[in-house]
C-alpha cells in the first residue's frame, strides 16, 4: 500500500472524532439539561446550536465508515472484526444522528415561529432522551467490543491499549452527566479511541508484520 492510500485511511478514521469534536464545540454549553429554561436560552444562539447538532449528527454517520476502514485493515491482515460490532455501531450511530438532528432542528424551528424553544424540551425531551439512551447502549457496546478486539489482535499496542479501552468505557458513561460538559467528555473519549486507531491503520504493512512477530 502506498503513502497516499495509508494517508487516506488515516483521514477516513480521524474524520469521525474531528467532526464530532468541532460539532460539540459549536453547541452552546447547557449547564443543566433538566432545566428547560436554561436549555432554551442556549438555543438563542441559533446558528451555533443548529450547526453544532447537525455536524455532530453527520459525524456519527461517518463513524460507520471509520469503523469499516478498521475492519478492512483487519481483513488485510487475515483477521476479522466480530460480526456484531459494525451493526451495533451502525444502529447506535443512526440513533445518535436522529437524536442530535431532532435536538438541533426542533427547538430552532419553534424559535423561528416565535414560540419558546422550551416547548420542545417540555414535550419532546423524553423521546430525544430515549433515543440518546438507546444510542449510547448500542454504540457504546460496539465501541467497547471494537476496542477489546483491536487490542487482542495487537492492531493497537503499547500504552495506547489502555487508553483506548478506558476511553471506550468512558464514552458509554459520560452521557449520564446531565449537562453539556458531558458532550465534551464524549468528544474527548472519541478522540482517545480513534486517534490510535488512525495511527494503526496508517502503519505500513511490513512494519505491522514485524511488530506482530514474537519480540517484534
């Protein structure tokens, strides 16, 4: 594989955590999502609220491609990602995208009519929260299984092994934080998981084979 192909793989894997981080940074921080008045106030930054949610939703859609690239690299090394990982990631990503899309569009649409965005959080908050809970369950389990597998087959090695696995666990835990700061934790966890994966998929095949040998 030439340098351009390796670079393309790296960028395809990195695109998910980078886009997710940028999207989350755009979303105004809500100190307490259970306080609908505070959440409605954050929606007043309409452009940032909308763009941040849409970009984060798109990032989760891209995550399926990022994991597919990792799966393809494993196949090239005569290994295989467990068959349940990609479906879990795909379902979780779809639910995340649906929840983020609704959370981004719904309050802004109400505000554009002159109504209070708090009406969205009052009436639709439980539906969106349910989507996020299901998304965290599916995506989180898939991410933990992915981390465990790439460590087991030594696609990720050294100290990165521990960081990747801990970050995958944290990705599933931090959404329980009832504030916008939990989103920052989620973005950080995604970076800690996928940056080492991007490095691994960009490693030359010869180097990967040497590292897989005993004492390599």
